[in-house]
């Protein structure tokens, strides 16, 4: 596996139609000599980059990775990884793959063909040398066919094609590919499986050239599946090199280092050493993870070898001590790579990961069987199936007429470990997410977990009703308010369970679930959340989700989706429903903040309103409650002012203000100061009182705004 220079080989072409190469001068056609000397990868590289120093740097470059035999970079650039990593990584932007006597060249942006970019620096000369090399050093214009290019596209790029010595035609997939020396492919063109086979044969057996230009505006969903046959894949990183030009190196050995095989070998050598340099390990693992996630089934042997090497390192360095994992930063870094390797290996190689018994825990003696369930899924929440898949077990899900962008998720603990102090109480992630792209989908998890379905469409909030069959799953302890599920499931030997109401789903360890009065807990939390929804008067059709996780710091919940508390907070949260405390207050603030996540108010005001809504709900349910009596609660800025308005003026005022702001938000600015000014004005106008003297105690208000409210009666403090 990997990307090392391939052995020169000449393919027998006696049954392959010969290609024509047309000279614009003579109009004569001739066949490319199939007995020309086959170049090594190094010779191809040197021939292409000879005399090239810099090329242009178009926007929206999509970097590539070379993960297969015979694939190597021609030019590279710097890209930035997503947070929380944030590292920069050097990746190919032009790559070449040798297959038989033919070549596939991938270019990271079709905008290289725009004259402004094409004529800058040595860009034009580089592309001339690319086409000359893959056309077998022809001295005449190469007959070329453009796939995915409209007539207007060809007119726009005509000068660039002519500079590359290409005589181009375009249209639908040609009847005879072998009439052309080079095919230029726009990634917007959707290739059928048959066309993929024909193009691959055209290159690998026909000894022809293929140049693929990435189109950021419209890339085909299956283009990477095709390019993986050549060992190259486009990725979705963002170019962080803002220079006008990109340097092109002349050293083949240096660029070859940016291939999957070379990076894998360096990583393997590094983790064999006694004193590992953390910065060097970070750089290698950051790079290697990009390559691993781009790999296909043909890379399985190398992926398996990498996994074995990584496990050997962890076990050799005693990564597991008691109920904790990853004692050193080096071990934690290697664990991130292992997660990606586990994700890419075929399900047939699935087995429980070492450490799953610590978290999420061991599944006991359970009955694995088939279930048929009707569900409604959408993009705003995880839909619980009521089923559990044990670690290392393969299950199958059958859904007829699968909605677009449907996903299966196993596990619910998505709190990231990366910022947390070592050692950790679990693996960095215990989630497994798989797209459902066919009627039958096989799934598995090395950790085990509750099974969810969701929809990934973000542009529209659409719900889908589906009927699904789950094969080889089991149930788990589950209480559903006003449904008879608890008696039959409470003793099932699965480590995690759920409480579900019309408003919320709470996930906690089954042993904790069995200790509490689940019905009383469910009714109380459902009532409190209903109070918050009524107070804010914002339409919210989805269920909130609350989980407990070993990787959340005690007393410091994560307010997102799901709302996450520490497992050490479980007893405190449960006790809060008997007598309100900081933990229950934080939970309800998280619910209110989730409802207000799209409200057009600044963050300070949003948290203050959320705290007021939580306090109002607790006041309604618990007689004599006052937020001022809560221990260890630091009420947010502006809370006291808004709570005073709630108590003395109108309990419905904030809901009216939010509704008014929501109706006019399309014309508003996203600047926090502008949001604050709009809130002050709207609150005063709807309340018919000038609240500026009260609110300015905490947040400054511009004098012009204060003057504009003079016609209203001032608030009496």
C-alpha cells in the first residue's frame, strides 16, 4: 500500500483502439507510440516541475491526499485544520498518479484555468508541462475532450487550453474515448459506474492522460470514489495560505514525503522510540488522520498495520491505570489516530475496543433480536429508537424509501476530551455515526451505545416518518411517561438508560436510574420545561436532551445539544427536584438558552433572560422559591435588572419583546451593541416605560438612545 514510485510497466494494447493526435498545422492524425519509454514517478515529477518556481494561489483550493500506489504530489500548499486542533498542515494541490502507461493528474481548483490565475507566475508553463508529459511528449496539439464543461465554459477557458497545446471538444460522454489523447474532467460531472470503468481503462490500459479539475461550486458526490482508483482524493480543508503565489519545490523526495506510505512509516518509526517529541507526534498524527479518513477498502492492510502499531505503543506504555485511560499526552494523541482507524476498517474486523468496559460499560446477558419501529426523524434532534447495540456486535437496519441525509448514531456522549486534563475517564469519542445510503445498512460500534436516527438536512426543517427494521439489537432500561415500558425493561443488563417525556429525554447510567422514583422525576422535569416554554412563548417542537458524562467537570455543565452534566452531578440533579439547587437551576437555564439560541439578542442579555425564565418556572412550581436564596449560584450580569422588571411590571413582557424583535430581525445587524440597543428600545416601547436608567446600571446605553426614550415615563426604582 501507500504512494511509492511504481515499477515501470508496458501494457499490451493490441485490442485497444489507437488514439489520434491532430496537428493544427498539417491536419494529419497519428497514433501515440505505445512503445515509448515508461517514465518512473520521479522522472514524471521532474519533467513536470522543471524550471517552475511559483504558481498562482486561487481561492477555495480543495487539498488532496495521495493514499494509493503510484500517486505523488506535484505542488503543495498550507491548509488549516478545524478547531479544536487548529494546526496547519501541508497537502498536495496538484497530484499525479501513474497507472500502466497512463496518467491521472488532479488539480485543486478549476479556477487555475481563469486567465488571471493561469498567466500569473509560472502557472501556464506548469500546465503546459503537465499536458506534454501525460500526452507522451507530443510536439503537436493534443486532441482533448472536456467532460462537464459547457460551451460557454470552453469559451472562457479557450486561451488556457490553447496555451496547454490542447485542441478541445466538449459535450456528453464520448462514444469512443480513444479518439482523444487527454480527457479533462470537471468534478461537477456525475460519472456513472460504467463511465468510471471506461475512464479508468482508458488511462490504465490505454496509456492516456486524464486531468481532473476540482469545481468548488459544484462537485459530484461520487468523484472521490472514482479518483480513489488512482489513489487520490480531494478533502474539505480550508486553504490558509493567503500569499499571492505558491512555491513549487524541485525535490521529489521531499514531496514524496507527503504520501500516505511515507507519513505512515515515519509515524511507525517515531512511536518505537523511547522519548517521543510531542510536537513531532502532533504534526505526524494531524497529517496522518487526514490521510486515514480518505482511505478506501484497498488501504485496509496498511490501516490494520497502523492500528496494530498504535495499540502496541499504548500497551507498552501502560495507558490504562485503574478506571482511567491515557496517562500521557503522547498516549492521548495516539488515541485520536486509533479512533479514525477504527472508523475506517471494515465492519468484519469490528471488535470491542480496550477500555469500553470502563465507559460506557459492559453489556450483560441480553437477548439480541429483531425489532420493527415507526419513527419520526428531523434535523433538530436525535430520535431515540429504544434500542442498544453492544460493543463489537454488528447490527443491520432496514429502511425502505430512505429520506435524504439520514444518519444512524450509536452512543450519545459527544463531549470532547481534548481540552480536559489527563488521565481521561473514557475514549476521546464514543460516538459512531453512519450515513444511511441504501435500504440495508450494517452498523457496529467498538464501544456500544444507545441507537439513534437523525436527519442531516440543515437548510430546511423537515420531518420524515419512517418504518425501520432493526436486526440483532436489544432493548435497554427505559421509562416513557404515560407509556408502559419501565416494568419490562428496567432490569435489562445494559449500562445506560433513559427517561423520556413529551419535552425531554434524560440519559443516565442504569444503576442510577433504578435508584430513583422515575415517574416523579419525569413529571417534575416535564412540568418545569413546560413552564419555561410557556414563559418564553417561542415555538419549540423538539425534545431537549440531557446526558451525564464522565468527561464533564462536576458543577460545570455544558450548555449545548445535548445539555451535559458530570456523572458526579447525578445525585445533586435528582435532589434538586426535591429542593431546588444550583444543579437544577443550571439545567433549566440550559433549556431556556437552547430555546433562545436563535433569538436576536446579544449573549449577555440572552443568558440573563434564560436565568429569568428558569427562575420564573421554579417560582411557579415551588412555593416560596427565590433565585436569591440559591447557594453557590452566580447569577449573570443584567439578571437582577430583568428579574426586577419581571416581578414589578409584566411577566409576559420579555416574551412580547422577543416576538417583536423576531419579526423585525431580518433587517437588523448582528453586532452585539446593535442587538442591545434594539432590546432596550423594544423593551421600553412595549412596556411603555423608559427602562434605560435601570438597565444602564449593568450595561452602558448610548446617550442618543436614552434621549430617544424621553417621551416615555421613566422607570421608578
